[in-house]
C-alpha cells in the first residue's frame, strides 16, 4: 500500500467523521436513533477497512440462503 492510498483512506475517514458529527449535532432526533446510526456507520467503516486491508474477502460475494 503506497502513500497515496493511505492519504485517501485518511481523507475518507475524516469526511465520514465530519459528516457523522454534523448529523449528530444539527439534525434533531432521539438519542437512541443517533446511537443506532452511529453504530451502523462504525460497522460499515470497520468492514470497509477490513476488506480494504484484505483481512476479509469481498463482501459482495456473500450469499444468504
């Protein structure tokens, strides 16, 4: 992984964090809904990072039977 890819990852993480912070601060909703949204975003970011670093395979290839 080269420096450009790492910079891209950091930029994506900062943008996601800023957007999540703006949503939490300026959009009025119940705290339980905010917690659910925060949890979902964190799960997706962690899965994206795990897939990016090759720890898990392609998520699109999974099938539910």
